[in-house]
C-alpha cells in the first residue's frame, strides 16, 4: 500500500507509515545514494562499508554515537570521510585497506 514501509531484520519485520520523502530516502540506494537523517556515525559507517572495498573503521567508541544528516553517493566514501574530518572533532588515518576514525586529540 502507498505510504507503507516494511523494515526487515533477522529478529522481526516491522511495517510502518512513511511520508513520500522518507520512502524516497529509504529507496535512494537504488539510485546510488545513501541518505542519513540524525543517523549515528556507527550506522552511517556501516552503510558506506556495504558499498566500498576500502573500509571505514571507528576505533573510538566516543564518536560512534555522533549524529549526522547528509546525502552522499554510495561510492563517495572519501567525501564522507572528508566531511567528518572537517565538520566534526574526528581525526582520520588513511591506510591501504581502511580509514581509521578516532576522536580529535586522541593519540594512537
């Protein structure tokens, strides 16, 4: 039915009403985009990692719960990481197979 969204997890299936905007955002992956609305950084990173071979790793649990609202091409993980570094108190370390995120000021 129009205006209804189903969310499926290993534990349950939830059916709920959604606005046209929400439904469009949830289906944005079909057009190569990921959309985040007040999404925890850990969830946003997990979504990017689904689409990219080079993984983003959160090494500091203090930043995992930071919230962000943004829209990106699913393969633009470099733009996503750049936004994090420029707009949040996050430090990035670039390695061949991964990009590590820590709180700014953290020494490893």
